[in-house]
């Protein structure tokens, strides 16, 4: 059974029809900043990513993610998960395994809509009761390799054992993306 799962995972890793591209991103909203890096996020097949989000008032979250990108018509749909390190300002540090995905829908050569959602229930977290992240926006491809994003991000760590909830992000953001 283990060999079958390993063969399946290895097969996913090699199912791509284009070269994996590297991307670096940054975004800032009211009271938070976020930095990220990814490989294969804009091509079909397996994509890897990682990042760090810092809230001015409620703590930090770091993650490593793995997703499978699948073209559906003009859209690129991603399903996957993130292994998270959670460090709320009020509460215990811990970890989580969040499942979810996202999509990118090109409107034309310059503009695209994108969105994502990841969730981790109490059974897949330690230190917090749950993790929830939702984001989406509009991406303007100014010229290759530079894109600018505007959108909305919500990121929350639900408190556990009497600790309050920590909302790392809740509002509009502006960001940029370099994709090579």
C-alpha cells in the first residue's frame, strides 16, 4: 500500500506540460505584511510554495505548501495543502495542516482574477483551535516578469484553551509578483 502511494505521489510530481517557473511575491495590508516564493504555481502539474505572514498585532504564520495545478478551460485550478507554523501573539505556538485550493482566471492578456481558501480544523492543528485563510483579487500583468495585485485577505487563528482569536489579516491589500 505504501509503495502505491509513493508511486502515485512521484507520478504527480512529473505530470507537467511546461517548465516550472519560479515566482516571488510580497503583499501588504493594514497591519500585516507577507512574503512568498513558489515553483510551478502558474503551470499545470505540481507546484511548491512557501511564505511568511507577519501581523503588527496578532503574531506570525509561516508555511510550506504543495498543490496540484490543473487547467480547466481558461482557468488554472489548484488543489493542495499547507504545512503551517503558527505563532499567535496571545496563545501557544503550534502547527497545522490546512487543506484547500485556489484558481486563476485570465480575463485577457493583462488582467486576471484569482482566489484561494485554506482551512484547518481542530483535529489538524496544535496550539490553536482552527486556521482559516481566504483571499482573492485582481492581478495586472504590467510586463513580464512584473505583476501587481490588489485584493482582499482574511487570515485567522481561532484561540484554544481560553486564548482569544488572532486575526492576522482582514482587509484590502496591495502586492507585487515577480515570475521567471
